[in-house]
């Protein structure tokens, strides 16, 4: 199950995820649409869909922890 994205820790803007597929790698990004703060992770060529999903979940968890830390 996908974790819900929290708002941006800096500007409280709406966050979203993005997956970009390139020739030899896949970039997974979680970021703010408003101020442009991004977390990026990479998955190498040949990663299974499950591995991609896992990377995305981890990135979202990192984003949400960051949001929690800053939101005091
Ligand atoms: Zn922001």
C-alpha cells in the first residue's frame, strides 16, 4: 500500500512523486511542486517492478520523516 505524501517541509506546498525512465536507469523522485525541493533516488537497469516500488516507498518514507522533523 502506498504511503500518503505529506506536504513540503519548507513551504507546505503540495508534494508529488515522479518516475523517469532513461536508457540505462530509472530515476524516482519525490518533490514539492511549489518550491522545487526534491529527493531523488535511482534504480539501475533491469530492476524489477517490485524493486522500483520498494525504492519509491523508501523515498516517500524519507520525505515524510523530513516533513515530520520540520513541522514543529
Ligand atoms: Zn515546497
